[in-house]
C-alpha cells in the first residue's frame, strides 16, 4: 500500500491497490467482482490499457483464477472454486493433521448442537418465523444469527475436512516414501 495513506486504518476501498503494479491491480479488482466483467471495464477501473488488462486476464484464466466467458465482448469472472481450493491447500499446509482433526471435531459438535436445538438437519430446514412464534425469549435476529453461524460452521467444517484428508494423504505418502 502507498505510504500516503493514514496509518489510522485501512486505505479507502476504491484505492486499496493504488501502489501495486498493474498485474496486482487487475488481480485485486477481479477479486472484488461477483459477476462477469469485460477487460475494458477492468482497464477503466484501474486506469490501464484494455490490451494490458486482457493480457493479464487471459493469463489468470489459464491459471484458473478467473473464468473466461466467450462472447462479444468476452467477459471474465472470479473463479470461486479456485479460491476455495487455494484456501483448503493453505489450511492443509499451515496446520498439523491433529489440529485439523480437532477443528473438524469442534465444528461437528457445534453443528450437532444447532441440529438438536432446531430439530433440523440444515439451516435451510428451519422456519425462522415459526421458531420465533413458538418461543417467548427468542428474537428473529437471534434465530437468523444462529442460522448464519450454523451455515458458516457447516461450510468451515467441510473445508477443514477436505484439508484434513489432503494432509492425511500427504502424511501417508511421506511415510510410504520415508
């Protein structure tokens, strides 16, 4: 980040990649997108030549970071699966097998508590309004908060389980070759 920003907080959202090179600015911009965007739109956003933006976006598409949608004009979209894969790889690389197993156990217990509390298998199975109508001390915000936390715990547990499996496979391979 540029030194011209105050150290009292993060830089303004629109200038978050201001000090980075063009590649980093394009990467940062595509991270912020949630729908397909043209190379020209990216170029306009970061003030670079559209050919430069297209070059990097095509390279990112080759790497799997973005998905290229053919058309006139072609559009590019952040590849959520790539970032999920990357996150799981980082979990596996930075945590021991025991740490990953413990986190899966903790999250499994949390999910089970919500399943018992709401007598449902998933948060989608819960009618929040019905819960509030049948409970004197529960607000709709409390229920929605629980459902959100429950969904997050389920997603995080799936990531940690995949990282655990990956780490266990790597450990098995290391033991077989060692």
